[in-house]
């Protein structure tokens, strides 16, 4: 299990570094305020640093000695989140980040077991409003827009 943890930790670190490098394509600062490259830059660094923790733990005596801690159905939620994230990356140039993320939240909520359509629709509507309020209105950070301008 230690080898699997090491491999996954290294893959996540590589992903964090890749995200940080890709964020350089966007402006880090725009007119003295954080630009669209600000959040992915620091998010990539945070992902890589957090992935170091389990990697370091695999080299200590406190690492788990369980043969296989996962059950067969445990990966469903993982694939829902990863699949939704990939779809967000694909549709963001067309829809814009706010709409893509709101759809992602709604889909994840529904697929992970939220039974109430009112809750799913409420999350889908409130997510872009909250993100717009935080990033655009408060932090003055422009978010990537799609071909429709939002």
C-alpha cells in the first residue's frame, strides 16, 4: 500500500506543478489587482504541498499497513468529481467559468445522492452568484469568460 500511496502522491504533486505552470498563460495581476492566473497559480502550489504530506508519511513507521482499505464501490464519488472537473475544463471556454462551475456543483450534488431537486437547483443557481460576489465584486478578480461574455 505504501507504493500505491507514493505513486498517487507523486501524481498529485505533478498535477499541482502542471496547474501552476499552466496558470502562467493567464495574467497574474491586472491593473494592480489579482488576475485570472492568480487563483490557479496558488491552488497548484497548495495541491502540490498538501500532496507532500501523505508522501512523507509513507517513509515513516506510522504508515498504514492495511492491504487494501478501499471497497469496490468507493471509487464512484472519485470518478464523479474527476469526470465533472474534466467537463468543466472542456466547456469553460464556451460557457465561462461561472456557468461551468455552477453546472458542476449541480451535477455532483445530484449524482452523489441529493434527492431534492430544489436543493440541486438552488445550489446550481447560488454557486455562480456566490462566486461572482466573492471574486468579482469583493476581490476584484476577473474570472475567465466564455464566448457569450459571462
